[in-house]
């Protein structure tokens, strides 16, 4: 029973220092975007019934565009959890019957969050965006945003299809996670950059992009895309520099409050330094080590959790990441970061394969 309970650590989320400023930026973008949109204006009706025509008419008017946010950090630093923690504080779907005293039958979607697909597919990303709109409105399996003909549509047509769905349901914010996945090849990179620019022009709602340093490298190749992605702010979940880092200390103390052995491991300087050395301060690695160490100790029937259990968990369970983590300990250079990201990608691909089998 205790081994099963250890899995609760997978759900642990400790708000990072960037939480309040990031949440405030999201609130401002959504509020400003909705403040500019009135469902009873002539322009709104025109866009709703002719997305492509309205785009061509106003594409040169940059003041009509909504902001974008960019959240970056190494894999495992908690970007996805941070974004979704903020978004989940907002009701996702709201059913309207009237607005400002006038009849208004509409299912408003305040936000959707989409994981970029593995396999460098911008088209696959757009299909997921349409699918998430359907899920948010409860229209899966009925006449909806995602239709069979979309599977054969071009990327440009899909962008306008999503723009139509976003306008119909008054989408407040779009979050695209793991942007780097669609930029692994030069073709995918160019399509991703074009997608960012087109989304800004067509969808007309705030967009949050989150990704690893590979996404930053992609954006550096296009001033226009980089300018738009960071127009509403850029946030970085950086690695802690030492075991004394306040957030790392607080995170470790919080994680090790959840211990299921009879004699818990004490969080002292020795424990902090060892966990920092093994994890490089990466949140998901720290959580993984604390979880696996307890599982192994419980499986052996140990009464106490020891530092040696954490070292064993590192040696036995994180072997595919050892080389990359050693590189990060020596240097935070672009080469070391790229090596870590590639190792994590292979690690994740392997685990997904095991799950599907």
C-alpha cells in the first residue's frame, strides 16, 4: 500500500518564483483581448462570417493583434505544469444566454492547451488545436470544429479553420506546449515560424508558447516571429545555481515531507548537496529520484530512507541520462544543454513506446 502511495509525488506542484508575474501577464493579455472584442459590433460579425476576407482586410493593421507570451526552460523544469496551473484557475467553457441585456447564445471557450505532436508536424498540431476546441465545447462526435475533410486540408486552410472556431467560440487564450517538437528539421522549423506569424494575424487571441532552448534557437532565426512571440513578455525557468538556491531548498523540503518509510531521511545540508549534485537542480529529476528511492527501499523492506537509496535510484533508473547530466554539471553551455535535451527526448520516446506496447 505504501509503494502505491508514493505515486502521489507525480502530482506534486510547487509554484516557482515566476508564478505570480507569469499569472499576472496571462490575466492582462486575456482581459485586454476580451475588452477589444464586442460580439455585437459590425467588425466582429464580419470576421465571424468571413475569416479569410477579414484577415485580408486587416492584416496590415498591427494594432489589432493580441499579445503572445513565451515561457522557456530545460525539459523537466515544470513549464507545462506552471502554464496549466495558471490556466486551470480560469473556467474553460462558459455557456452564455445573454450579454449586456441582449440575447446571446454562445459557448465561450476561455482557453485551450495543446501539446505539440512528436514528429515535426505543424499540420498535426493544427488538427490537435481543432480537436481541443471540440473537447472544450463538448462537441466531440457531433458537427464540430474538426471534420473529416480537415484531414486532407492544407496547413493554410487549417489555420483559417481554427481561426473560424476561435472566433465562433470567442477563444480567450491558446497555449501551445513543447514548441520545439515541430522544429526538429529545417522544413519543420520554417513551417513553425510561418505558423506563429499566421496565428498572430488570423486567430486574434493571445497565445502562450512554451518550449525548451531548442525553441529559442528556432526563434532566433526569424526576427518577426521572435518579436511576436515575446510581445506580451518572456519568462525563463532557469536552473538553480547551487544547493543553497531558495527555491531548490523549498522544493526539496516539500518533496521529502512525503515519505512512507518508518524512519524518514532528514533534509540537512548533506542531503541537499547530494540531491542537487545528482539532479542538477532539475525539478522532474529531483522528484523522480525521491520517488524511486522510496519504492526501492520499500521493496527491500528497509525501515529507513538513506542517501544511499537515492544514489542507487540514480545509478539504476536514470542511466540513460547520466552522460547528459554530467555535461550539465561541468557546463551550462549550449552544447551541454542540447545534449541533455536530446537525451531526454530519447528517454521520453522510449517510455512512450513501452506504454503503447
